[in-house]
């Protein structure tokens, strides 16, 4: 019986529009970010990151699948006619297939339950916005 090698814990965080105002990226005099600075100091920080598209949906899709937007046709936030289904496993699926427990949250992928991205996790859908009664 072969002994299973321990796998490292991996936390992958991606943030839209973070800017470089946090301390670990040079900071801004008015920004205080001790928690993200401590996390960056204890892990790996990428200080030169580039996206494959100026829009968030094609950029995240490309990052999570490793396939460029010009190959998939996913070039805009809204779906378009020329898009192809990406068959490359997502980063999440790759880790799941290799025995990792995967949790995902926030704005990674959108959509209904299925076989890619966040839909693998069978999360509850976002609640409907509260209906507020206005008193005049």
C-alpha cells in the first residue's frame, strides 16, 4: 500500500479592481490593509499580473480554463453567437479531480448548476432583492 503524500493547502484569491492601494502592493497613504498585507507576507504575491481581456467574464473564463478568449469566442460580458463551449477542465475541476477539497465564492463563474466553475458546488442561488415599501 502506497502512502499518500500530503498536499499543501492552496488559497487562490482573485480580486477585480483591487488597485495597488493595499500596503503589500505599495499602498496609499489613506489605505490600511493589515490583514491582506499579512496574508501576502506569508504566501506568494504576484506583483505583475495581466488579464486576457478588459472585460471580467472573458478574463475570468480564460484564467480558470487556460484558454484564450480569441479561441473560445468569449470576448464580452454578454454571451455572443460565436462562443464555443470550453471543454478544458477548469482550475477548480483539476484540483477536485486530484483529491483536493475545493471551495469557491464570490464572482468566479456565474450560471446554473452544471459541470463547470462554481456550479460544481451546488451553492444556493442569490436571494431575490428585498421589496421595500416606501412610506410617503
